[in-house]
């Protein structure tokens, strides 16, 4: 089992409602297809780079964010930083899905605006496409854990990294300690 940090950086007005309903999302909507999922799960780095070159005419460093996201695995724990708090989620399935497969009836943004699905994309009421490409089905184990109270300095520092995601398995003990403290606090409060 790995421990990941995943920052919601694309369309928080929709990504957080998705998270509350059991889906962790990422951007890269122009890469939506099942083949990229299959190829990343097979560690086909050449295909991955070629797809970026073909789609974007470059091979940007930000591609590592999608690679890491698609490489998460069933049972992995994911820390999702939010404003002064964090979520702890666990990956439920064997593979990620295209965002359209994460769609459910009644999906709305923070502002209560309905979201619909058109093929593999999520669309706002005004017809704008959300730049969300992929999602993992997750169990949200704990949410809105106050960082200041329950994350030690190492975990807090890591939650400030600028990239979208990172493997933070080296902080396993720090994460487990934070979770235990949160559970104990919830039981006595």
C-alpha cells in the first residue's frame, strides 16, 4: 500500500462535490480514453509521452501528475489537502475511470448548478466543459481534519508542495499518527 498526496487543482467547484460523493478527480480532459489508463497500468512510458507529444505538441513536466494519478492502486491511502483541513481517502477499485464514468444523476457544483454528461465529458449548465479527465472511486474515510491540530510539521510541510500529487509513503508513520489522533479526538468529543 502506498500513501499519496493529491491536491485538487482543477475545477474545485465540481471536484469537491465529486470527492464528497466518492470520486477523486484530476484534469487532463484532452487525454480521455481507456487506452491511456491501460498503457500507464502496463508502465508504457513511451506511449504516454507520445500521446502528450501528439496531443499537446510537447512533453510537459506536468504529465507526471497524470502518471502518478493513474498509478495509484486499490487500497492506497490518499491525503487531499483543503483549506486548513485535509481528507483521508482510500482507493476502492482496481483501475481509474474516465470522468464520464464517474458521473451520477443530481451532480451539482458548489453553487448548486447542475452538471450533465456528454460522452466522456462533464458539462456545466451554460455548456462549458469541465477540464476533468479521470477519476478514482474512493472511500472518504475522514474529512475536514484540521491541519493545525492533527498534522505534524512534516505532514503539514508536504501538504504545501506545489505539484498536484506525490507519493508520500515516506510519511506513513506521520499519517497514521494523524489519523489515530483524529479518531481518538472524535471519540472523546
